[in-house]
C-alpha cells in the first residue's frame, strides 16, 4: 500500500516539477511570451521562494506544455496544492 502511494506521488506534476522544467530551455521555449519577464526573474534567482506564484501560474495556465514535457504524469490541481 505504501509503495502504491509513493508511485502515485511520482506520477504527478507539482511545483517541484514545474521548477525543474523551467530550468530547461526546451520547456521555456514552449511557454507563452507573456511569461518572459517572470522567467527572466526566475533564472536570475531560481531558489527564491518568490518564484512560487510563477510555478502556480504555469501549473494553471500551461497545462498542455506541461503534459508535453511530462507525458507520463498527471498535473496536480491547484485545489490540492492549496491544502498542502
């Protein structure tokens, strides 16, 4: 049962996966240009917690790009993230 639960978590796209994807120029090229300014800020300081709103925006507005980048994973909904 525990193994099944950990596998479920591995198959989700959450904030950590968004952060990892944003570090990849191939993923960034897929994103809309209106995010460019925020992405530049992210790249200048990727470990800053101030980037969390960008991660959430990508999770909410860029689902098709995330699905292409992580084809075997499911996107975590923002309602789930707010509970955490």
